[in-house]
């Protein structure tokens, strides 16, 4: 009996160990590196609009690809990708391996597929109708496919340029594709295996010839029937085919796909290891490192051996040792994406801002870009928030760019270019009105738009423009002050209060006015404004823009009548019903998903809102809101991102918030404290110092701060300065499962705003 008892104890002990291993991930995650936590499939099914894409790339690199399919749930792959030239863009060029009858050849083959495995640095998939294994690895400007064929049929490789030229010279394939605005992307490709012949494909018919040009230009490379593997290496360039060949030679020539993948894996680990976390669940780490991975998708470095192509003047330039970056949607990225890079990649952030200044110099007008892409500045969204990234970097000690030039480019972009959204036209009558009256005027419903600067679909967005420009002019004022331009400092500082001109004291909302100074009536802060509320706001309704005064929360509190009223309004934001069916709400406001009441977790103008409790004496509410929102909307599943992620714009918020702090006001070198998800987090600053966030009494449910120390001193403020951590530091937080409502609540300890 004792023997059976001892056996039972052993069995129970084994099961206990398995249980502990599954519930204490720290104990079993030692062998995991940061890259192992990244799940590129998170968010691949959208809540409504654009999903995330499982992008394979190296940090901030030109070479990016993801599977070509209409949606994650799509049954077919549309060929194999060679390079994606923009965030959300489709592949330039296309590769289709094929076995079968030549009469079935097409420029791009749609494949049934299975066994897809994707990481940030590799891609494997099985084309099950074709019985073909695909293995892919990449570097910064080049990549490699290894194709393994199981059938005994003829082997064909189809290379397609949607609009361009392809040529086979007997040993290599080269060519280009025009993607937009005369921008060309160039290709150089070689094969290890010997070809049998090359033909061009026209209207699905093979025609003898080694070159193809025009729309859907396609070359078909035929290999002997006994071919079982084809190894394809290629380089990409925005300069020319010769540079594409150099990129291929420098990065992957003679290397096999596993070697390429292993090197890429190490590059990713080096990048992700800039922030190390301990404690928390595997799920928390997966969300964290996947979010951090997404912040490295953009912008991309276009420098190639000391030169780069710029679509801003359609010329090739020397980079003089400073890499040139583009593809950055600044309206999304200035809030958290740029400030995160200031912390962990400060030299790269300097190069990016320096690139913005170069773009301004290269364009017809010396205007700071707003949506710089590979194909030029698309001037999307509203406002001119590049100025925020400039002053935020400078205030935090970055000096690797010309502040005077950046200031002039920002100032001209705000004062000489129209403020009308989605427009690159010079200032017009609405801008004259804004400068005179301090707000952008709205049109009454039913009144026809006649101003040429106004985009017919995007409309005026007058409240969003007024509030956004108030913030931009505050940023301009801060730069002017740094440069000793006192008169301009005073001018722009005064303009930074223009948001007051649209504040409706009767409703405590920002309310559009017509050109006569009258509030638009009747009005509904949930539903007025048409599609995306664009006639008055921008993608989000009045409940979101109620809080869009990032630079002066103190004054916003005063406008609302003090802390009590401010907090009541803030609470109501999270509890106010949609006011109609979900179908009706989202049919008008498709960008405003991820709702908690009228608060939306799905769009960047909302990212700072949960932190506003810190300003009104209730930091515990910020702690509660942040942890609740992270758990509700950012998860390790296919729908684990609540809205458009925007290539790092939203996931940088997740990175900051899981660490336990957030930059509410870019341009003000200060961070608001939230509630850390991990027991310990270490941010490795580029100067070699570390900023560490440590918790005591750590447990997932212990989300409330009981007490704090900053760099060894008792800390009762729900914020800290960048200066407190720039040379390393430690934030120690004692946590509990019930709120300490007095910590950080003293009005004197509220985060700073404009005086």
C-alpha cells in the first residue's frame, strides 16, 4: 500500500510541475528570446476597417513583404510577394512558381495553400494544389526564395511587373515597376539552377522573347522537368538595376536561406532586446513584443550604399553618411511612435527628423511633410504634426538635426500651406479667416462647398483643424523660444489658445462655428458631421475631440469648471451609450471602433485620454482604465487590435502603457505614470544607461499604485520628467489590488501644462 501511495505522490508531483510550468511562464520562458514572442498574426482580422498585416522585414528596412491575399481568411494566395513599397500597399512585382500545362500559365497564379508559418524574419508555406514547398528569408534590401517541387511536371517561374519592364540577359533577370508619381522600384534576380528557356507571356500565351514591357509585363522561365528545387536570390532598389545588383551582392550572394534567416533573427533580437521585461504572462509578453515589432515597420531607410532616391524631387542624392528615411504617417506617429524612438533609438530618430528637413528642402515649397511616403508626401489627414516630433526630440536632448531649418519648414507648412485637410495647396481664404478669427469656419448642413482647397470627401474638419493647429502653434512657440525668437514665441503661444474659440461653455464640448461666429445648430456630438464626422471633426466624433488639447489640459479643466466637472465629463465619456444601433453608429464612424462608451481605443486621437485622470487628482482611475483597456482590446488573437494600427502609431501606445508610463504631450519632456503590466521592465537607453521600472507586491490583479520612489526618493507625483531618466534611473512602484486614492492626488502634483 505504501508503494502505491509513494507512486501516487510521484504522479501528483509530476502533474503539479506541469501545472506550475503552465501557470508560471517566467520559469519556462528562459529559453525564449524576444523574437519568439512576436506573433505577426495578431490583428490580422479587422474589427471593421484595415487589419494588421503579417509583415516580414528587418527593423526600418526597405525590404518588406507579406502574403498577397485579399484578407487573412482568404482561401488563395495571389502569387508570392517580392517587395511591398508602402505600409498597407500591395507587392511590387510578383513571383509565381508553377507546374503543369503551359496553357494554364497566367501573369500571376492564385494558389491554394496550407501549413503557413510566418515570423518577422522568415516565411514558409505549402502550395497544396501545386505540391510546392516555399521557404523565404530576407535582409535589408534583398531576399531569397527556396522552392521545392514534388511533382514531375515541367517547372515554370513567372515573374510579373504590374507596370514596367523585365529583361533576361542570359544569366540574370532585371527590370522595374512604376508604382506611383513616376517612382520606380528596380529588381535584380538570379537563379542557382540552369534554365531551359525564357519566354514572355502576353494574354496568357507564351511568346518567344527575353523581355516584356508595359502593363502586366511577365517573363516565364522554364526549368528542366527533373528540377526539384529552385533557389532564387534578388535585390531591390529605388535607384536602378545596377544598385539592386549591388544590394544583392552585398547582403545575400552565396548565402543559403537558413543563413539569411538566422542573421535576420539575430538582428530582430538585438532590436527587441532594447526593452527587457520580467514577470507577466506569456500572453502579456506576446502582446508587448509584437507591439514593439510593429513600431519597427516604419519609417524605412532608403539609403543604398550612400545614395538614396527621393520622390520629393524625383532625384538621386548622396546621403553624406546620414540615412534617409520615409514612409511615416506623422498624424498617427507623433503621439507615441516618435517619442518611443527618442528613448530606444535616439540616433535613428535624429536621422528621421533630418530626413524630414531634407524632404522640405527638396519639395517645391519649403514645407515640413505631413505624410511622407516612398512616393512623396501624400498630405493626408489634418494638421501639421511634424513640428511636435521636432520639438519633442529637441527638448529631450537630441541635437542631430538643424533646428533652425526644421523650424522654418514647420512654420511655413503651418502658415503658408492651407490648413484644409488632405491638401497640399497654398493657403487660401479659409486660412486668412483662421489667422484673423482664430478658428476654422464650418459650413451649415446642406450648404455647398466652394473653396478649392477643401477635399470633397474629407471636408473642412474645422474643429479638428482648429484644435490640431493650436497644438502645432504651441510646438512652434517652443521651438521659437529655443531659438531666441521671442516675438515669434509670443505670437505662436497666443495662437496656441485658439481652441478656446470653439469651446461651448453650455455643453463643455468643442463645437463648430460658422463664419459669423455662431455655433452650428442643431447639433449632436455623437452623430453630427456626416461620414466620419468630417464636416466638423475628423474620423471621430465630438466626444473624442472634447479632449484634444494635449498641450494645455490644465486650461481644459478650467474651461469645464474645475476638477469635479472635468472628471464627471471624463467618466461620462466611458459610459455614454452609442446612442443608436452598432450598425448605424459604425456605418457613419467606421474609424471609431474599440468602444467603451463613447471612448474609442481604435484611433490615435484617443490614446492620451485615459491618462487625463492624472491631471484632475484621480491617478487611480488612470491606472484602472489603462489596465482595463489593454486587457479588453490588445490580445494575442487574430482580432487583438481594436482598429487601424497604422504601422506603429497605435502599438507604440501599447508598449508605453505596458511599461507603465506615456507621453501625453509630445514637446513637453514629461511622462504620465500609468500601471505597469510587468514585474520588472528595463529600457536600455542609447547612451548605455538603463531606466528600470520595478514593482513590489507584483500580481496581475495588483494594478493600483500604493506608493512610489523615483531614483531612490519618495515620489507622490503621477508623472516624471525626461531629465529624471535620461541618464538612467529607477521607478519603484508598490502595487495593490485596491486603489490608494490619495497617491498622486494633490493638485500641486498634477502634471504640468501651459502656464
